[in-house]
């Protein structure tokens, strides 16, 4: 049978409360009594429940993380960044997804009510922002890892420079003489889509090449939307010499449509994505893309939360980690030419 705190108390001839105080370093105790309890703990090989000790200290040493789904191709990088920090500081991670919609959120809510974690990292599942804001307002420390740029200001957040990154993509294409791009956009409801479109269009307009509406293709961040959108543009006779896709998956689909049409990349069509997921370096040709600092965002969010546990107030302004631009062969660059 497992050794319990009651066994330790009985052997040491003290109360369970006294054993608990020794374990947690709380309360005034006679040193000889504390030494006797520690000796009994060693003799019996008693290992306290980490959860029980955490609760006694008012801390679980567990961080919750809420994400839409693990199938999103960049989620893993953000998650790894957070885990690297948490494990180093001996915190656990309790991961929640919204794969089953309302049922998933009910289970998540039950864990919130049970105070199963000390704070929460969030990659916002659609439709949950008001609920997350309410949790934060009620005292749960929350840090939003945000790729959409529409979070309420009262929630601390870590994000990147979507507008600037898209502008870098535009200037790169202009520098190699491409003035007739197609844009495969993301979902209109996402703030990152608006920022990427605005940043890209602004750079082209400033260079004297405004982007007509018919050159912006609706998309949903999937391979299929990139393929079908570019294929449709080819079939309807739209003249283009470049494609800027709002993520690497839709860029991969666009690449296939271009190659299937007999055009060459980058000689006939230069192609740029956004995110720099691991796939981007292994397409044929390798994909030029805007590098989102995904792992760094996860690390920064986790550090922010842990610092708060030690008394540092959560920041009231977004923390922004700049995106960078990685030029590869899909725009004619040498491999792995990375620029700010």
C-alpha cells in the first residue's frame, strides 16, 4: 500500500497538519520536531502528491493552454516554445483543444472551476474571446498568443508584425521586377488577414502598382484554396508574374497550380508565403516566405506568465516580436537568405 501522510504522522507521533507544515515550510515548528518528521519521511520513503503540495502552497505549478486544434501546422512550434520554458522552470502543461466545440469548452470550463492550473496561455479558438476576457477579468492570469490582432486591450498578448512582414514580401517581389501579383488571402474575419493584405498592397501602391480587387483571391489558409484560386485565375486569363499567399499551406497549393499550368517557378512566376512552417524549406522549389517567430512567441508568453506568478505585473500593452523575411528559390534567391 502507498505510504500516506497519516502513516508519517503516526510514526513521528505528530498531527497530519504538522507533517504538512514540514513539507511546505510553513508555520513555526520546533526544529527537533521538524527533524524527526523529516527522518520518518526518509525512512518510510514517503513521496507527497505534487498536486496536494501545490494546493497547500496555493499554487499548482501547472499552466493551462487553450488552442483551436493541433492540426494547425504552426501550432506545434508555438507549443514547443511554451513547453521549453515551462519544463525548465518545473511547471506542467495542461493542454485543451476545441476539436469538439461546445463539449470541449464545457470540459475546459470544469477545469477552470476546479482551479486545475495557475494561469492560461491561449491561441484563440474562434468565438471564445469574450469568455477568455471574462476569465481574465475575474482574476485568472491569461496571456494571448495572437495571430489575429483583434484581442481586447485588457488581455496581455504576444504577437508579430503581420503588416511589416507582408510589406517586406512586397518589396522583395518589386526588387526582382514583379509588378503583377496575385494575392491568396486568408479568412476575412481574421485581423492578420487584413494586416497582411494592407501591408502588401501599401508597398505596391507606393511603388506605383496598385493591386486591383480581382487580383485578391479569397482563401481559408488551406492548400486547396491556393490551388483552386490560382487555377481559376489561370483559366480566366488573369496575367500575373507573382503570387503572395497569406500562409505557407495556400502558397504550396498555389505552387502546384502554377507548375501544373506549365509555368516555371521562379522564372515565370515568383512565389511567396507566410509563416515559415517546416514544410516551406522542403517544397520544390523551396518557398520564400515571411518567418513568423512562432517558437519565440510561445516562449515569450510562457515567461510572461511565470514572471507574473513571481510578482511581476502582466503588461498592459501587446508584446510584439518582429517577423523576418526568408528568401529561397521560389523567388530566385539562394537558399536561406534571411533578412529583417
